[in-house]
């Protein structure tokens, strides 16, 4: 079961995207002109998405993939273009609506099963691969490990996810963000130590048959995120 802290933070994220950040997020993930700062975030996200997709098998035709926290749907659309059967889920109805529209326009068909809901919902079914790009960066190590364990119960081959690495720059940004009035804040990013996260994952009973494989950190201007691959041993 998701932890209480996971559920609390999930509610904050849903409110943020549906009530505060939707327009800015739609622009950031499009080709529209943006500020220099946001351009570095856009470029960083593009690099991360390419990295995660490159970690999938060369041939994913017919494989069932969960895009866990799909946002505006770019990763799900690319996986579907490569022949995967993609279920893309996000807690924000507005993001899912935008993602479905963009995906159908780009692919000229409705090739992705977009859903509004929690990525940990077992009703989503079983998958060959799960990808959670920047959808766990707002959670502490324990909640990340718990979420990965729940996803692993329904995953056959690999789980690819990202977290906010604990760096001096991110720690400073995290501290500064807490100084803003709560009403004006985005949900805080939780910097996590790579070694601490690995220890926490190793202590999860449901992950004993999983091993950490590739890892990669993308740092581009105001975007910093670290990818990790878990595979069945």
C-alpha cells in the first residue's frame, strides 16, 4: 500500500498541476519560445527522455509499457511509435487531456491508453517495462522505494525511474524554495543520496530479485535528475 506521506504529497502535486502550473507546463513541453532558464529544463528533460528510451530493448514491438506519471505524453508517444503497447497514467486530469490530444495529433491515431489515476494502482495491470520519469522526484527515499516495490509486483523485465540526486546545488534550491509562501510553492523536490537510495531499495523484501544496473545523471542548467535501471536478477 502507498504510504501516508506518499498520498499527502500526491495530493499536493495534483493540485499544483491542475490549478497552478498547467499553462506553464504546456508551454515548457512544446516548441514555443521560453526563457533561458526554462530552455535548460526543456533540454534536460529531452536528454533524460532519450536516455530512458535508449535503455529499453531495441525491439519493443508488442511489449506492454507503463509510463508512470506521463505528464504531457512525449515519452509514451515515442514508445508507441516504436510499436509498444503503452498505458500512460497521471494524477492530473488536465495533463492527461493535453497528452492524449498531442499524442493523437502526432501519431495520427489513438495509439496510447491514457488514464487519469495513481501510477501504483494495481488495476492498471502487468507490464514488461515501467518508466517513471521525474514522477518520483518529490518523494523521500523511503516513499520512492515503497513505490518501486509496488510497481515491481506487476513488472516482468525492468523498471526505469529518476530521482533528484543530492547535490549542493539542489540542496540550496530546496532550502530557498521553502522560504516562499506555501501558496506560491511548487511541491518541493526531495534531493536523495544515491547510496542511501540503493540501501533503502536493497532492504525492500519485494525487491530482493531485482538488481540495479545502469545509472545516468543529466545536469543541464536548471535541470538535474538521475536515472536508475532496475532489472530482474
